C-alpha cells in the first residue's frame, strides 16, 4: 500500500500544509520512500527543530501568509488543524488532499470509519476493543491520535481498520470507507467553517463516495433526516422494519436485513455512563452483527472496556465533593447530556474559546436544572453571563479569570455529596493546546487543592 500511495505523489510537487502530528507523519512517510524529494512545509506557527538540520530538500513557509504557498504546489497534504474557509480559491482547493483520503483510496474495503459531533472517540475505541477481544486483527487510527500513515507497515490483508474521523479530516475527502458511521451532528466548529451547512457537508463525505456493497449507519439528528446520494445499504438508529438499530424500554433491537436480534438490557454490563453511551454500544454491536462476528462474545467483552479520559471521567471525591472531568464536551448537547447523566451536579464549570456558538438553549436549560452554581471561564464568559442576566436568573453565576479560580471557588460553593462538573461547551485553544491539557489541569488543581 505504501508504494501505491507514494506513486500518487512522487512526480508532483508536495506541500505539507500544517505541521502537527499528521504533518510530521506525512514527512516521515515521504522521507521513507525518497530521502531527496523536495518538500514544502507551511504552518502559521514557528516549527521547532524536528531533525531538519541534515535535510537540505525542504522549503519552509511560516507566519501569517503561509497559505499563499499553496499556489505553487501540485499536491497539498492538509493537516486537520488548518483553517481554510474562503482563504483559497476553488482551483487551489482542488489540489488539497489529506492522509486519510490517500489511505482510503487503497484500504476502503477493510476500513470502518466513524464520525459524529460527539461520541466518535468512545465508539471507535469500544469497537476496536470488541474486535481485539474477538481475536480479529485490527488497528485504531485517525482522529484518535494515531495518523494513518504510521500503521502502513503493520497492515495485513485481513486487518480491520477502525478509523475515527474528525470533520477536518473529512473536509477534502474523495473516498469513503466500506462501513461508515455518522453518530450525530450538532452545532460545532463554526470557527473553522463559514456556515453550519459547510460543517454538515464535510461530515457527509464519510458516505458520499461509497458504492453498492458498502454500508452506512446513521444516528439521530435533524441534520441527518434527509441524506442524498446514498449508494450502499443504510441502517437507521430508529424503529423500522429492516436495517435499523434502536433502544426500547427493555431491550437493544437490531434489524439486520429482516432478521430481528433482541439483546436484553440486563446483559449489557458496562462502566460507561449515560443513555448516549448505550447508543454508542448499540452502534458497535450492530457493526459486529453486520460483519457476521460472534455477537454474544462481543456483548461479553463490554464489561472489560474502560471509558476514555476526560469523557465524564470521575476524578475523585475531595472534601465530600464529587469531581467529574468532561473536558471533551465542546458542544451544547454534550453538556446537557452530561448533566442529565450525572443528575446531582451542583456546580458547572463552563466556557473557553469563543467560536460563536448559540448558548441560549444551554442557558435556558440550566434555568430548569438543579444546578445552583455556574462558573464561567474566558473568553465566552461575558457573552454567557449576559444571557443569564437576560433571564434575571437566580443561579449563582460567576465569571472567573482562569481554571485556578474556578477550582478554588468550586471547593467553597459546592454542596457536600454533590458534583462539580467541568463540561465547557467550548474549545480550549484560547488557553490550552487541546481539551486533554485543559482536563489534566483541572484534575491536577483538584488533587492539589483537595489534599
């Protein structure tokens, strides 16, 4: 597969647009195939030494005008963190590809792609866990933190690739996986896209290039009610007579074709919290059923799966206060889901980088919740606080300067036996490198303060 992918590139001038984890992976891949290939590297930020001192075949484009370099290259391999919007014309955009698309061109028949505004990391990790327990050769790659080029040397013909796909990887894709999953779509990433329609259309690339014989699983969302250009078999997360999967009061139900599979809820042993995670579990079991694998063993493997960090993660109980880290929750539905799942949240730490989300539905919801305290982090704090003032809210709403102040206050104002929850409904990039760094800072501050 490596040779096939590189044959697409070797006779063309190549620009690596963005030099994060995927950009570095692409560089290593190209160098493994041709030590003297001329490569351009363009990034907004200064690149720290990556062992370039002995590589004379590089040209760097760093700073505010880095996107201008795109005009001079035949192929632009874009990293997921680069914002394009309307900064480039359509002709230049037509030259943009990504690791994921190059990978899928030659591996689609052994790939399960999973996307969604929320739940994609948990679902991808859980599916990989089940496949491993079933003894299937498999890899977990993509948006989960493992660039696809990093596993090329270990893939066999029967290896199942569980590929988590963020919207930035889907944006310029022209190939779709054999099994595609869209868990849900909510308002998100509006700092990267000109409109919600652009965001939704990028997500749809996960199935638009499927062919007959491929499969699409679709979750519940108003943005997913009407899908066009579907060429494979579609399974809906709703009650139907065939090809569907849904939860009823007592059971998990899967219709695989016209075959009905009933899984009693009491058989599902899991540490994952919340109704949304039951849907994630059901999605994985539906895929196992479609693949024809041992469903009973798949169900048994669920009890061994540990939830991922920063996703409704229990940090500990300090001074009789329960602390939970849900730093992954950057969308409003995710925060509401977390509050409903935990039930006894008394203090909510909210906010971060302002991407223009409409916080009115969340503020409206909080008026009817049992939460008493809302601590607002910069830079969304002023905008959200203004919404609370409009309601003449009785909640204790406090704007704080940083996470240190938020954690310190939470120890003072949260009732004993209740929960303090970090669930920001905002990105972290105004202060932190990513949500993991934000969650780790939250946890470290709690443990230090709680001694």
